[in-house]
């Protein structure tokens, strides 16, 4: 008897749902749907809400009964939790899809080919859409974010390095404070810049003030992400650096930080995503302009959030609403790009 | 011989052994520590400068700044303040009301969603959903605000009418006049949607820290997922979830733009959450700032200080809970 005659059992996955299991749960959901449909049409209940609630209740009940009959009461109770957890995730997803869909459907009406070529210096929000664009807003947002990044990246990185490299006695309280700082309401950041810089010193609103306010919101995000990233660098590298005679400064600057380069880029991107749509401090301290202004140190500066805010609140016509949604669309696209690149970078690393 | 002697002399003296860091390291440590202290410095400066501007208002008004529910300032033709009443009582009530509604709606949904992500979903579905929810956490509040105003309001108004019709005998669901638009209820729901991604991701992290051996022990003893979650995951993560909910509370209390757009900011104490009037401290600041004179700005700074301290306390408590209970199993 040769070895080829021995039957090797095919590897199975008995814990996974089999095809008939999947079919049965699918049928349960379908029958619950049909039941809901009948119920809504027979009883006075009506509307999307009634469909939604009744559908979920009937799925829970049907699934409970099915499990009760085919298995036992424990399995039946278990099925209630699994249906409820699916309800939780569905309720989380509905707003996401609704928001993204709304922005794309309403936003594209306000787009035109010259939108990134014109500013609103000669147009009011109620003018025809082709009359103006959001050049000033996009440039303003870029400048605000860039200047904020120049300040907050070094500070955030130093905080991260303190928490991972120095590991001093203050590590715990500082971690605590960074966390607390990430909860500072954005309007308070604006008020702080007003009270600390604008009223006592400059007495004028400008892009730089906006950047300073955004810095306060950006530092905790960068610091926390930088800490996470630096923590991932293996201690072997640090020890190797020190063993080769490097000082701690050289080890950190030439080994640890370069090794964490892509992670730190992620930190920057997440920091930008955090502040790019921040509105409340922008409204308080940048002044908000309709004209392109490339000097962050002088004169009021426009930005995407301000553009959207102004279009929605001062307009009221169809054009202004379309403008607002178009601005929102551009802002959302920026966030998508930032988020996608952050995921791409961190995905490539692991 | 002379050559050899030269050689011997040129051997460097043994380096002095010391644990004292070099000059460059001392500078490095100093700079990094300075950078690390930035969060402390900034938080301190925020408290300091808001106090400098606002403290005289708090001194003048005393305790009534918190309890009083009027915000009026009377000026003569030279913009001199004749008489003023500042009190954030109504807005404090509004802040609490909207934040509590947000927690009441948002936290159960987040916990259920996090349970799904941690114990039911797997593979690509999980990765996709997690990144989608992380993405939602990065949506600006402006977006939530205007979506809430233009899209969500209609449905929410309809739900508010239903609640009022069938549960109207409960005092908080009553309305003085049938105005259901722009109510604290709707603002609370929008805030709930805003905090769901945050609370979900924190709960997921907490659930992920449940020791695997205990989970497997529960399954080995014949537990279903429900009994496993009830016996292992929930007792283990309870404190962390409370902490996550409080982080959501902090975010909901400090929210400005979304509340300002969705809620009809009216300066009066309103407990009836379905009625279209209310506000929170942050939206008050934004509303009054535009037309405020110097004296009123100081009062707004004082309100900002109170809001800052409030969110700071909530965040400290939240962080304490998350760290205390979240890291226990590691």
C-alpha cells in the first residue's frame, strides 16, 4: 500500500459559519424585512423611522426565535447582543455616509473651472457662482496651517522625545497635561490668543494670530502621535548608538528620529487634519478676508472655514448655499487626501 | 629609543569615567525638557491670561456670575458702561443639557459599535470600518454643524414631534409653544454624532486590552459571546469606558460651531429640550463677541475661563479613569 492511498482530511474551519448557516441568517433578515413591510402597510405606523425601528425589532425577535428553536436560550440571548452591536455600527455609519453624500451632491453644484483661480474680492456671496472662487481661502488655509506647523511640529516632537527618550520624573504629569490640552475647546484657544497677544501687543487681527491659536490645538495631536511612533523604535537601536560611543543627543538626532521619519510624517498629517477645518478660533482672530492675502503678519486673512461660514451665514440665496457646500467639498477632499496619505504611510511601514 | 619614548608619551591618558552627561547632552536634555514642559506652560498661560482679562468681572459679580441667567449691558452714547448684568447660568444649563443628551444617545451606540468591531467583525470589514470611523473623527465641527442644520434637522424635528406627542406628559418633553426647530434636543443629537467616533475608538482600545487568556478561558468554559462579554470584558473595561464617555463629554461641552449653527441661541434657562431655544457657553462667546465692547469682552473672557476650567476638570477625570483602568492588564 503506497502512501498516496491514505486519505488526508481536507482542512476545515468548523468555527466559521457554513453556507447553510449564512443562508438561514439571510432568510431570517429577509423574512424580518417582509414582516416589517406588511406591518408598516397594515398599521398606522409609517415613515422611514417606523421602517427602521420595526425592521430592527423584528430582526432581533426573529433571530431570537430561530436560535431558541434550533439551539438554546443562551444562544438566543447571544443573538440579541450581536444584532444590537450591528445596530450600533449601522447607526454610526449612517451619519458618515449621509454627510459625505450630502457634501458631494450639494457641493459639486458650486464648483466651476475657475474656482481655484479667483477670489471673492470683487464678488459677494450672492453673486452668480462663476463670479468668484476660493483661491484666497485655499491659500489662506495653506498659510495658516503651514505657519502653525512651523511652531507646533518642533514643540510636539520635543514633547514626544521627552516622553520616550528622557523619561524623566515629569513624564507622567506631562502625558497627563498633553491629554488635557487636547481637550481645550477651540474657542478658548481663540480667546487666549486674543487676551495674550492681540489686546496687549499687536492690536490687529492677522493670519499669524490664527496660526498661533491653531498651534495650541495642533501640539497635543502631534505630541501624542510622535510619542506613539518613537515608542515603536526598538531599544536595540538606541543601545547600539550609545555603544558605538554616541552621546544621547547624537543617538536621538541621527538614529532614533531618522528611523521614525515616516511615523513623524504621519504625526504631521494627523495634526494638519485636526486643524484644517477648525472654525471658532479662525472667526475670532484672523479677521477673515475676501481678498487674497499672502502676508500672514499683516492684514486679515481668509480661510476655507471662514469662506464656508460666511457663505452660509451672510448669504441666504441659492448661490451662497452652493458656495458654502462647494467650500465644504474642497475642505472634505483635503481631509480625505490627508487621511489617505497618513494611512498609506503607516500601512507601508508595517 | 627616543622614538619608542615618543610613542609611549603619545598614548592618550585613560578617559576619566563619569556618569555625568557631556555638555552637548546637557544642552540636549535642557532643550527637550523645555519643549516637554510646553503643554504645562501653555495651559498655565491660558489660565493666566484669561484670568487677567476676566478676573475683575468675576470679582464684581461674584458667585452670581455662575448663577445669574441674564446677559445684559447698557451703555450711554460714549460707549461707557452704565449698568451690566453678566451671568452664565442659562448657558451653563444649556451646556449641560446638550452634553448630557449627546452622552445619553452617543455612548450606548459607541459601546455597541465598539463591541461589534472588537468581537464580531474581522478581517477586511474590520479594517475598513475602523479607518472609516477614524476618518469621521477628523471631520471638522463645521461640517457636522451645517449637515445638522440642512439635512439632519428635518428628521430630528419629526422625531421631536413624535416624542412630544407620545411622551409629552414627562416635564422635560413638554414645550411652551410648538417650536421644535433648532432645539437642544437636535443639537444634542448632532453632538452625539460628533462624539461617537471618539468614544468608539477609545472603547475599542479598552476592549482590545482585555487579557486574551481570560477571554479564551471564558469560551473554554462554554460561554457564549454575550456571557463572555458580560463576565470578562465589561467588568474589565468599565472604568475605561466611563473615562472614554467623559472625554466625549469634554468635547461636547466645548463645542462651538456645531452648536451655534444648529441651536437657536437664546439667552434663557430652558430645560425643555424639545423646545427651540438654548445655547452653550462656547456659542454664547461666539454670538456676543462680534458686537461686544471692551467691558463685555472681559466678561466673555471670564466665561471662557469657566469653560476652560470645566473642560479641564472633565478631561483630567477622564484621563485618570482611562489610564487607571485601561492599563491594568498589561
